[in-house]
C-alpha cells in the first residue's frame, strides 16, 4: 500500500491527504525528478507534488 502524501488544492486553498496518486518521472534540464499527481476531493482538479530526484 502506498504511503499517504499531503497535497495542496490551489482552487479551494486547502490541504488534503491521500494514498490515491500517480507517480511520474519527468526529464528536466537538471536531471530526472519524480512528481506525484492526485485528484482533489474539494475541487475535483488534478494537483502535483514534487517528490525529489529519480534514481
């Protein structure tokens, strides 16, 4: 079971915690980073959280 992560809903201006998220590895100028995407229960929009560098 994935750990719960805390996200911030910019539209509702509230934090929410969930274990239902998708982790994606993106290539940037400074290397690869892991980003988690989750859908907010408040607004239904998709929000992201940077998890750190991918190994």
